């Protein structure tokens, strides 16, 4: 046994995992900033001439716009990720995101530029969506394709934590700045600071990503010259069932994540006496729990399979839909925090932890980036960014009846559980068919 080679392989895998995680955290820090700002300040700054509820709907509409561009980002990044490599594509997505986010921090408000202010805001949000649309698939692939045998779920879960870790950092930045400034100063200058910090974080992320090598699976594809001319077309033509399964499996977490991190901030501000800072701290607490439990969920899926873990989490979120809104609307900070820890911290972590490995194992390596990205981002556009908007509109149409939003959360969560009941187990070491498929595909 070559001990030095084993050490170098382990070191290389650790670097790839670290780079995937750091890049994912920074990318989602940038992306989540917009959601927090949309819930707290953008209605005042960019849509000042409409009522509070309509302004909230308009603001969440611009939030949703970013998700419209995500499938396009996934298609472009998936194509080049399957043809020229995962690493180069991830460098491009991180650079694009950092520049767009920093520019949002430089935008004039409606009072300064009139209609051009929301127009520019929407354009930069589209660029953010394009960048993050290509990020997830590449980060997940780099981690899973570098994982030791039997640990794909655990390795793949680390980039997954980037979503909540970035959200915690972004929410924390807003909470800290809003706590040390007056409301007037925060609305005029303070909200810009977290966006401008993005350019420094992007530089750090790029440095880390430039230091790593390519995914070993793609290196083998490149060595044997097995790149496909049209990987997305092949995925949709030959593996459309897998694409549908991947879409359905995300319904529990794709949109509901933004219910717990974006919509709830607006909801408690309008319907309870809970302060902005207290609500932000509750979301941050749940986000920290989420970050800690996602790798555990991925590791459990390595032992018992992706299916039972995702089904359990999806059913849990279905049952928690009504109790969560009872706690959120109670006016108690303690109950709001508990509700968020149970849903975002625990429930979301259970369903989200195995998703990266599950997606990777569904598709052949030669079309994996494309297949994963299009499935993941289709759900993001249908549910992800539009869910806060749907929820806000449901409240308007139902005269504030929260049961309509409860139904939205419960139904989407149950769809994910039902989808996974019809899926095969993909973990190679737990299912002989999955093992044969993985060997054939890689």
C-alpha cells in the first residue's frame, strides 16, 4: 500500500470538499441577502408609492425574478460543466454572483432614480439567479464525485449546508447592522454594507477554488474523451423519468425553505408585535441548527438509504405545517424560534441532506451536471422564488386566513414524500441495481 499516495488522495478530497463548501456558502450569502432585504427594506426603498401589502407583493415579485433566470444558468453551467469541467464552471458562477451582489449595494433608490431603481434591481437579481443556477450542481458534483466509497451522502451534504450557512451570515449581517444603527440610517446606508462585503468574500472564494483540482470523475471522462455533444438533450431524451423524480423529490424543501426564511419575516412583522431583530435571530438560530443537521442527515442516508430519509423528512414537514403557523402567529418569540427550529432546522435538514447524492446517483456522469441542474432549477423557478409571492397573494385573497398558506406547505411536502415512494433506492452499496447502474454510468 502506498501510504503517501493515500495521504495525497485524502488531502485532495478534503480540499475539494472545503472549496465546494466555502464557495457554496459565499454564493448563498450573496443570494440570501436579497431575500432578507426584500422582506425588510426594499418595499420602502424601491416601491414607496404603494400600500404596505401591495409593496410586499411587489418586492417578493422581484425576489422571484431571480429564480426565473436559474434554469438558464443551470442549462449553461451544466453544458459547460459536462464538456469542459466542473471547476472552471464554478469559478465563473462565483465571480458573476459576487459582482452582481456588490452592484446591488451601489444602486440608487426610487427617490434618487425613479423607475430606473426597481428596473436595475430586477436586472441584477436576474444576474444573481443566473449565477446561482449554475452553482449548486457543480458544488454538489465536486463533493459527491470526490467522496470515498459509501460516503457520498455525507460529502454531498456539505455544499448543501452552504444554503443555510450563507443565509445565517446574510441574516446575521442585517441583524448586526440594524441593531447598531437607527432605522433612518439603516434604510439610507446600512442595508448596503452586507451587499458591498460580497466582493471581498467572492475574492476569497475564488482563491480557494483556484487551488483545487478537477473532479476525479470528470478527469476520467476527459481522459477517455467521453464528453457528450449535447448532454442536456441526452438527459431529457434518455433519462426523463429520472428528471421527473428529481423534480418531485425537491418539493418539500424548495419553496418551503423560503417560507421559513423570507415570508415568515414579513408575516410576523405585519401580524404580530415581534420585532425585526427578534425575528431575524429566530431565523438565524434555526439556520444554525439546519447547518449542523444536514451532514448528519446525509450520513444517515449513507447507512439506510436516500429514500427513507427524504420520505421521513417530507412527512414531518407535512404534519408540521399547521403547528408552525400557530407558533409563528402567536406573537411569542420563543414559540416562533421553536417553530423555526423544528421546521427549518430539523425538517428541512432531513429532506435536504441526501438530495445532492440522490441527484448524482440518478444520472450518468457524462450528463450529470446538466441533468441535475435542470431538474433542481425547474423546481426552484416553480416553487422556490415564487413561494413567498404565492403565500403573500394567498393571504390577500383569503383576507388574511393563514390556512391557505398551511395548505401550500403541506401539499408540496407531501408531493415529495409521494415521489420518493415511487423512486428506487440510489445508494450504490444498499441496492444491487443501484450499484450496477453506478458502475455502468461512471
